[in-house]
C-alpha cells in the first residue's frame, strides 16, 4: 500500500481524458494534475522545446510526494519519454506503448491508422512501438493540426458542420487505406470520438490513448502493491494560465465537474 499521489500532466486540457479514466479505475488515489494551459499547444513545436517544457512540467509535479507520473499527452510521450524516464527515479507512464499494444491486439487485417499532432507523427514513436510488437502491421499516420483548437473551442460535437468538414478531410486517407483500427494518438481526440466513429464506421476500432495509459498505470500499481487503499481519493488541479476559466473548460474533458481546488502555477520557475 502506498498513499503517495500520482502526478498527471498534459500540454493543456486533453490529459483530463486520462485523468477521468484514472479516477474511475482508481477512486482511492490522490491525483495531482498539471495542464500547461499557458503554453498549449505543444504539437506544432520542435523536440527541443517539447523536451524543455516536459522537464519543467515534471519538475513542478515532483514538488509533490509522488509514486508515479503519467504523461497524459501524446506529443510529450512521443518526443520525451526516454529522456524523462532516464532523468527520474520513479515510474513514468506514457501513452504510446499502451496504445501500440491495444492497436496490435485490436487489428484484424494488420492495418492500423494513427492520427495525432504534427510532432507526434514526426517522431515516428507510434510506428516504432507497433513494429516492435508486430512488424507485419502496416501503419498509416496523419497529423490533424486543426483538431486540438477545435476541441479546445468546444467544436467537437457530432453535427457541428465545422468539425464534421475538417474530420472528413483528415480521415479520407485512412478510409482509403482500409484501416480497421485507428489510434486517437492525442489525448484531446476522445472528445471527437462520436464524430470520428461516425465517419470511420462501426467496423473500425478506435483506441483512446489516455484510457489505455490509465489502465496500464492501474495494472502496474496494483501488481506492485502500490495502490492507496481505504481512503477516498483527492484531486488537485494546476494550470499555467487563468485558473478561473479552468472549471468551465475542463468539464467536457472530465465528463463532469472539476472535483478539487484549481491553482495557477508559474511553470517557468521550474
Ligand atoms: N494533448 C496533446 C497530445 O496528446 C495535444 C495538444 C498539443 O498540441 O499540445 O498530443
């Protein structure tokens, strides 16, 4: 048993889709979330900048007594996981490896699609992780840079003509490639699940990276006897931009109310 907190971070709000799943799977855990809302998006930036930001995010989270860190961001997981693991003496979970495992398990025809930010696609991390599991699986990857701003501006609902148009254009090559499994390689994309599922059709399995990462974290902690037991979990939320906007913006990602205090942090100090 281990009552220390789990630190979770993302470039902004998308990582709340992973936190939501962690909350559901591990209701007794203390969770500390950092969303870098002042510097989002990371997905169009270069590896050096992503790594610098990610190091600051982890340094801030490590001011708490943590038993694990969850990188609830596809872009950071794809570009900085190796470095963050080498530099930190605690378990660090990213979204790429669990998503690759889920995709390889789900595909029937060996044709997997990946949609993610430009920096995630450029890294080749998802392809590498899938090839390590099964070199016979073909992967088609496409960056979808308009998805994050659309989601952050609340334009993610089915029937919204703007998001439907953008999604049809982005997903057409995936349909042509005949993928039967599509990795939603960015933690913002689960909010587009209905739109994407509606276009790809019921024959295509959608992999929610935040959810599979949360499940892997829960399995690891349970396997090592590191879960907190016999307590009601608490949550704390930190952002690098306005804390007052956070509750309204976060609700769709969390699927409900923000259930803890929200504070602003000067991330450049870390
Ligand atoms: N949540 C980030 C990810 O999973 C995307 C947002 C960004 O570009 O920073 O890649």
